[in-house]
């Protein structure tokens, strides 16, 4: 694993000029994240299900408990499903998303 530079963005609700509410991604800061794919297995009856889930680690500690985040760079974008800031390094459970142009 190696650290890659990502832009951390938070989903915020902003009120438009006509008073309507809309959601937009607001950049917070650039952070370094090391990502990898973990293999998770579950057994149901006699069937074994395997799933790869991207995970990451970072030194950034400023995540808010009720916030919705994503990390983006030129190559890939991940939605942050959950995070754990209780240890020295923050652990991230990620979900890869497709960015629309």
C-alpha cells in the first residue's frame, strides 16, 4: 500500500437564490489515503459469498459523526461508507463510485 493524494469532499445542503434546497459536494482539504481491497466472506446455509470491499487508512482526524464524505482524485472516486477515528490512524470503509461528466 502506498499513500495517494485525494481531495476530501463533504455533502452539504445549500439554499439557492429562489429558496430551494440543493445538495452539493464542498471540498474540505487534500488528504493522503492508502487504499486496498479486502476480501470478505459470509456463509449462508451451504453457500459461501465472497465480496471485495475497498478500505483505506489516513492520518486525517476531522471527520464529523453525521457527515457524508467522499474522496476524489483524477483516477477514481470513493464514497466513505464509515470511518473509525478512535486509533492513531483513521480507518475508512469505502465504496467506489462512477463520476458523471
